């Protein structure tokens, strides 16, 4: 990407297996993937659990430029990866010169914050199944077509990342919704079947 001025200024090339940042470290930068795959993992009960595998155009570590908090998960290169790395000042400079990229990041951040705000309001009185239902409902409502359909594996990855929970657990919960008739899993598609039941599960304490 030598011909890319943005990559020349902010770019990094990392080898397979490189830990980009470690859970518990202080965070100073966020990253946008230009090529390759980054695995996001979190240690739960002494074991590493996969939260998401992120590809080109995805970003991670964004809380470093929002607030000075410790990293909540570990990011590792899965194969060779090219990334853009921004501290707060660099991100602000990028926004002023690269509107398309900036708007994409801001749009994704906004959606994450909207979901996070709804989850925080309910967190003290909801169990994990209800949080998955709330997150799933929000994603179904973002579908533009009347036939509410999501990509199953991407949805599991995204919810796992936002809830900081293992993908296997999120998948198990959604399969439970399928058995209950709330949604229908068909291959790699998940369709909303019973909005009323999903709303009830997302908004009523069990």
C-alpha cells in the first residue's frame, strides 16, 4: 500500500500471530483493518474465548480515543495484516481529510453506542439471554426490508463482541430462540418469526 498516503502516514504491517494489544493493557490507539483478519479474544475463567474475527474495513480498540481505560480484550493478527493506527490526534486529523472513512467509523461507533446505552440501562435487571434478545431485536429493526433477515455468523460475532461473551454462548442462545419459534435459522441466515415474543424477552425481567 505504498501508494496510499493514509497508509504511509498511519499504516502498520503485522505478521501472523502478532498480538496488537493485550487485554488489561492501557490503550492509546484505535485501529482500522486494511487487509487481513484480526481475532478479538477475551479470557474468561482462565481460558481464551473468541469474540470476533474482523476483516477489511472493520475497526477495533476505539475506546482508547474515547476514554483512557484498560483494553477489555486481546487483538491478534490471524495471518499477515495491514492496519491503520490512530491516536486521538491522528484520528481527528484523518476525519478532517477523509470524510468517507470517517463517516463509516462514526456510523459504526454510533450504532455501538446506541446498543450499549440500551444495554447499560437494562444491565442490572437482565440476564444474558435477555441482553442477546435486546441486541438481536435492535439488529432486526435495522433491516431495511420487511423480511427481517440477518447473517447468522456475522450477527453472532457482533453480539459476542459487544457483550464481551464467547461466540459459542451467543450461538447457543440464538439456537434456543429458534427452538422457541422466535426466529428461524436457515443455513447462515436467521429470520425474525415472532416479534412480540422477542420484544417480551428483551424487555421483561425473567
